[in-house]
């Protein structure tokens, strides 16, 4: 009976943990690493086809995104998840495969130009469809026998529609132990979804620590009036509100808020202002939200449904699916709200909307989610005056705002409350899924409050029968390389320089037969330029 930590150790993304019970192997989450990678993860110590099953906490790509790769490597077991997580993964893994395929094409073109071998896509659509075929939808609250000596239960953790913490009962001979994986613990009072449910006992607990050393400052009840104010302000001055938003979860939360704003008339003088949802993934996710099992909804949402009100829909929503429709959004001057992905402005259609909207001072760019260090979103919030989009320098004149109180994660007190809610104190708590300092600080906070807690690095293994560490690994930091965005811009500028030099040589070659005086002058000018830039 063993646990080995693979990913999201001292990091927020790439969740993956290996369990071994009765010589069988199980994974909890199989996520993709996103954004800045700080610590090196070990490779899975066993072949993919030796894994019997994956237990998936929720659909976010940093928890589910490597399932198609696992399938590609030979995994043929079952993937257990709540039914809504299965539905969301069906669209998100296909979307992710699209991204992998187009990134591979882009890298292949680059490699070809450099005379190098083209790298393969991490996975493709066939792999995503293969992984999707292995999903087994489960209900919250059911105890499911997965294998001899292994039972699991999904409990609502209030982070994203369908999200769960996973309780796992393990038996090896006469040894019985229970381990709970928190998944991502939700914030209380989020729109649409329910608050995290309390689990009451565990021998071991694996808990996330995204906000393990921070407290959310703003009262979440202010979100709707604050959003209404931003919309009123932009529309009054004839501008747009552009909301970069993650397509699944946050976009639907925004639709819920705008539906209420419209219903209560919180924005005046702009009846039927249009709201564009410009992301095919967001459109699909919205329809999954609308069709999902009502047990996933909080009381407020359920009571709206009972009154015949669709909580995330209103007449003025315009879903744009094709890129032609998307381009038309900015072709008229009608003040509007545009919600588009990606949430951190690193990719996707939002970059087109920023190009068209950043330079006008009557517009508002409204951030509604976490912006990682170095992302375009963070740079705008930090007050960058000019940004490059599609090779064009765009000056920033629009008002850059942040809507507070929209985090999907519990803060330190929320996490601690959930730990304190256990009737029996876990013997040992493993802290993961947090940046280095958040993870360490939350571990220390737990220890200061009388818990035994550890923050293992990738590779570290424990025997769960005894609670003893069996493999210790140190955190291996990754050599900080410059991000590919920076490289690609630098490459672009350098490429331009080389091209210009080649054009100069072409020009020189055409000058045979011109006057000696002119040619001598050009020679002298080139020599001066060369001397000037010698080192
Ligand atoms: Zn998540
Ligand atoms: Zn997460």
C-alpha cells in the first residue's frame, strides 16, 4: 500500500499521484503542466498499460490534460469521474488535442526551416477520443468498488461544475486505510455550483494549497454590482467591455452575473446590450452546464430553474462559432460586452479582441481570473503601455480593471476550515498543488496547528500501511530557459535582420556597371556600418 507523488508538487499544475494497492496501480488525476515550470517531475515509474484505473477529480486540463497521452502510451483501464466531469472532458480533451496538433504543426514548420527533424504532437485527436472512450461516469455519493480492496467515492468539492474530492478505502490483508484527495477545494458562495462538502474521516489527506498562504479580501456578494458598474461606465462612453475568461466555469459564472444584471435592470439606458461569447469551447460548455444533473447546482440556481428562469441564458447572448463571425464582432461600433478565451490572454480569439479594443480609451478590459506572472494579462494589469499582437505594436489606452472576488479556490482559511471539519484528525497530511511558498507555508501552518504535514517533491513515496517515507527526493529545479514567447519574438526580430542583410547583398549585386564614385560611396557606407556594429 503505497503513494508516490508525480506532479503538482510545489507547483500548481500537472496534478498526478500514483497509488499502489495489492500490487495494482491507480492514478489520481493525470494533468498537464501549464505556464511556468519550476520543478522537474519524475516520469511515471511504471508502463502506462500497468495502470488499472485513473480517478479524476475534475475536468480542468491541469488535472485531466495528459489522459490522451496516457492512452497513447498504452493505458487501457477505466477513468472514473463524475458524470459532468465526463461530459466536460469530452469537449475539453478534444479542444486540447486541437491545440496539441496545431502547436506540433507550428513546431514542424520551424524545424523544417532549421533543417531539423519535426517533433511529434504530444497527442492527437485519435488519442483524445481513445481516452474519452475509457471514461466511466459516476454519481456523487456512491461507493464504487474499483478493484479487490479498493473502493472510491466522489464528494462535491465546489470548485467547478462536477468537481469532486475523492475518498479512497484501501484494504491489503488485514490493513485498512482511507486516503482522501481534496482535488481543488472551491471557494464558498460561488455562483451556480454548491459549496464544498465536508468529509469526516481519513487516515491520510492529500490537500491542495493554491491559496495556502493568502486570504481573499473581497466580499463575494459585491461581484454583480461591481460588474454592473463597469458595464455601465463603458457603455455610457460608447465603449466595449472585453472580458478575457476561461471558457469552462468562469464564462458561465459571468453569464449568470450578466443575466441577473439584465433581469434587475442594474445597467440603465442600454436595453438589450449585446453580450458576445466568442469561443466555441465556451459555447459547448454552456450547453453542458444547461443540461447537467441538477444535483450539481446550488440552491439559488435551483430556485431560478424552478421559476422557469435559465440561470445562464438571456436573449441578448450572441454565441460566435466560426472565425468569420468572430471577426465581425469588432466591425460595428455598437457598445457591447465581449467574453472570450483564453483567460490569461496567452492564446485564442481574445488576442484579436485586445488588438481591436486596447487602443481606444472608451473601452474597458476586465480581468476576472488569476493572471500568472509573465502572461499578457498580468502585463496589462501591471500597466504595460504598449503590447505586440500579431506582429503589430498596440498602445494601451483602454481602462484595465480587475473584478475581485471571483476566485474558484478556497483561501488559506477556507482550506484550513475544511481540514478542521474532519471528525478524526488525519494521521498525516500531504500538501501539494501550490506554488513553492504557498505549499510550504500551508504545511507549516498545519504543523503549527497540531497536524503532522508534509510537502513532498515529485518522486517521494510513502508506505501507507506504516505512514513511513520509503523514497525521498529533493526538489529539482528546472534550468530557467526563456519562454518560447520571448524566443519567438527575438527570433522574429533576428530573422528580419538577416533578411535585411540579404536584401542588401542582392542590392549590391545589381550595382555592377554603375559609376565607380557611387559604388565607392556605398562600399564606404557599408564599411562604416560594419565598423559601428563590430561588437
Ligand atoms: Zn481546477
Ligand atoms: Zn487545479
